[in-house]
């Protein structure tokens, strides 16, 4: 009812506006204010009606791309087009009629005549100014040529200036300075007091060698200003009578053109008035048609719209959707009933799927958590040997980041070689592999099994410490047995040799000293064997570390000082990080380990040939890494480690030095491992010749409550 009332009011206003517009006698008269108010009021009413129609249309459109919504929009468009096409045709003819009638009063020819009159007057004034500028330039040239006369003969200079002004019909001719003060006045012309002084703005503009023209219509003159090139700080200032009639004609022509444009603008307003009023009538008809179309479309398409809306909700995943059954007794009611049955079935299936997905998510989270917390590395491969999954332990064991899609041959060539050589098509395997990770050999226990999809699951366990502990346990047992078996006969041999030497050295006639040399050889060899037996015994009975808070920097300084006393010709330096000073450990065992390493470096330097001229250098560095690890690096410029035997030098009884027992580095390795650290032998990374030993130990912090030595339980259990 509100829409109908507003429609009647808007129609009445449109009729009143049309009547008032047609009743106007002269289309150039000002449009009455009442007419503007009525048009504005009617426009607001039409806007309100349009908003109501658009809101209803948007409500229909918001139902989505469903059959009911499309059907309603089609009805609306059909009614709107049926009203719009006739209205557009009539509007075209109405616009042509109004334009033809008003253009009779304001045609193109009349406008052209008025505009050309103003243009002629304006061009005449411009031409006069151009002539004035040209005369000014010519006078300036003549004055520049006679510039000397201003100072040598000012009277003749002023006469010459007056002649130049007189020849060009000037009312006054002057030479002024940059402040506007008159330096010379043209004779037989008007005095300077009768004319306006040059403005400061004109003096500034004239400095660019341009002619500055200024019109003074109130005084009937025009002035020009031009800088004189041959007179410093001087300007030519000319005054010429101004044609006031020409200026007045130009003003009248401009006023006539303005009046005509105003009249033409009002005629355009008249045409706009008629078009505006007619467009309001067309809008009324169009809005009424669309409103009727909306009502009819909703009555026809509402059941289909509800069904289509419900189907859209189901498509978006909403559950429990049903539609009210229309009491029509036709196919639409049957379709709605079938739809309700379908949604109930879908809800049941959806509930089952959600439960299954939740169960799968729980299992997935459990598996991911298990893999992330496992100490063993797990890698899953597809049929092509590409990685599809790898846990953090596998990345730590391989010493690199593992991405999905990485090829096993580039990720771990040793494992790929085992796959191609030993496994073949076997689905299950259990074997050991040595991996080279950042120059360090790691002994890895490898287990392979199928994953059920054609790929394989690889399980990796770092058995390096276990294997090392087992080897050391075996060698320690051997050392204990060897020491026991050798020590028993060694003492009688030594005592017997000493007794032979005391009893028979003065009784046997031995001029060549063979007897003495043989006995001394026996004693010396027995002493060497005893020393070796003692080393075997020490290796077999290595004590368990007693952890205490140690100052690493002070410990390394003591080790370096002791070695410098033995080898003063070798330069030994310490580069210690202030943060890498505290750790928990057995100071005596750590001093033994670092002292052995520095001694080995010094012995390696001394083993160089005499042709080596470089000074022996040992650099010991300590720094904090990863906030919880201390790294100690010992660099020397000796011959370096043999590449083929570098990995085995840490094992017992392996040595490359003549006369060595092969237990020094093994003991160092044991001490470092007992302290929860690791040791690595490598070539120097800075490109210089020599060897590098890198040791990593757990750092001490204020929050440390337990010793890292306690973490070495597996190795201790084996010992």
C-alpha cells in the first residue's frame, strides 16, 4: 500500500511539472524555483520507489543461482523491457522535437557571428600590443648603439631618445635604472611625472631580455619595458597612447558573448527540464512494471525458489536441511518430498564420514608425533626411489635437510648402493651401512620393509657409539690379557739380564764389547716392552670421569704452556671465545686428551722433512655453537692425516707413526665420548696444508643440573 501511495503522489507531481514547463512563455527565462523544488521532490520519491524495487530484486537475486531465483528475475526483466522499449522510442522523438524548437532561437550561425565579433576585437588589441613590442625592440637597438652618449653628452642623448619616441608615436620615452628612477628623458615628449612608474614586477620580468607590456586603461596609456644590454642596470621605458575605444569594443563583444552563452545555457536548462520531467514519467511506468513483475514472479516461483535454496545449502555442506511441502498436489510437492528423503540420507552418510575422518586424524596425529619423537630415523620411499616422508631424526642422521621428492641416490648414495647391490627386489632387509656425513663416518643400522603401496620404509639407527664402544671393549679385553701375559715373564727376563750383567761382565773376556751390548739391548727392549704393557694396562683400566665445573680456557692454556716448554720452536696460539669457558668434566682426563692432541700435532710438524722452511704453527680455537655446545678446533701445518686411514685412526692399535702403540687417539676418543662429546679428524678447511681435529663437548650453563657424562650409560655398560 505504501508503494501505491508514493506512486500516485509521484505521478501527480510529474503532471504538475510538465504543465508548468509547457506554460512558460520564453525558454530563456530563469526556471522558477517551485519547478526545481517539485522536480527534486519527485526525484526523491522516485529514488525511494527505486530503492524498494531494487531491494526486493536483490532479495530475489540473493537466493543464489537456482531455478526459482532465475525465474523471478526473468519475469522482472520481461516486464521492465515491455515498459522500457516504448518509453525509449517516445523519448527519442520528444528530445528531437524540443531540440529543434529551441535550436531555432539559438542556432550555430548566431553563436558563430557573436563569437567572431569578439575574436576580431581581441585580435585587433593583440596586434596593437605586438606592434608596440616591436617598436620597443627597435628603439632599444638604437639606444644601445648610442649608449655612450648617456654619460658623455646627456643632452644630445635625450634629444636622440626623444626623436626615437617621436618617430614611433610614443607619448614618452625614458631610460630608468633597476629601481625605476629616471636616468634620461626623451626631449619634446611628455614629462615622466605624467606617466605611471614601472612596477617592480615589470622590472623583474624585464631582466630576462623580454619586452614587458603593461596597459593602464584608466590613464589611456600602455607602457613597455626592455633591458638595455649596453648600459648596466638600465631599462628602456616607453609610454604609448592606448586606444580606449578598442578596449571598450572588446569588452562589449565579450559581454555580448557571455550574455549569449547564458541565454544558450538557459535554453539547455529548458531542454533538460522537459527531458527530466519526461524521464520521471518513464521511470514511474518502469518501476510500476517491475513491481508488478516482482509480485507475479514471487507467487509463481516461490516454491521452486525454496527448493533451490535448500539444494544450495546442501551443496555447501549444510546438514539437516528440509523444505516445507507445498499443498499443491502436483509434481512440485512430490519433488519436495523426495528432496527431504534425500537430505536425510545424506545427513546419515555425512555423519559416518565425519566420524571416519576424525578417527583418521587421530591416527595421523599419533603417527606424526611418534615419528617426530623417535630417536630412529624413518624414511619412506615410493616405487621410483623418491622420498615421500622423513622424520627429524633421519635428517639429523643424514646431516642435511630432506625434502619430499628427493632422490635416494643423491640424498644418501651409500644406502642407494646397498639397495641396488644387496637388496634387489627383496622386500625386507636388515643390514649395516657406513655413511659419510660432513667428513665423519657414521655406522648406521639399516632396516627395510614394504609400506603396502609399492614403496619401502627405511629405518635408520646410529650405531656409531655402540660399535665404537664394542670395539673398545674388545680391545681393552685384549690389552688386559696381553698385559697380563707379557708382564709375567717380563720381570724374570729383566732380572736375569741384570744379574748376568753384574756377575759376568768382568769375567768374560770380550774385547769387542759384544756381551755388554747384548745385555744392554735386552734391558732396553724389556724397558720398551714394559712401557707398552703399561699403556695396554692404562687403556684397559681407564677410570670413569669425575665431573666438576672446569674452566676450559685455563685448561687449554696449561696444555699449551706445557707443550711450548717441550717444543719452543713451534708457535702455539689459543683463540678462545669468552662464552666457551665453562663445562662439566674431569679436568685431569680432559687435560690428558687435549695434551695428547697438541703433542701429536707438534710431533707431526717435527716429522716434516728438513727442506720445509715454514715455521711450525698450532692454532687452538674454542667457541660456543648452538648455545649448548663447545667446539674446540686444533689446526697444525704438519703433513696432515692420510685420507685412506683417517677414519680408522681413532680405533685402538692403529697408528701411522713409527714406534707408536696406536692407543693415544683411542684414549682421546674414549675420554671425549665419556664426556658426551665427539671427535672428528679432517684436513684443514681454510685451504692450508695440515690437519684439523674438531672436538664437540656439551657446554655448561646456569640451568645445567646433570652431567653429560651420565648420558654415556650404554658405553659404560659395555665396559
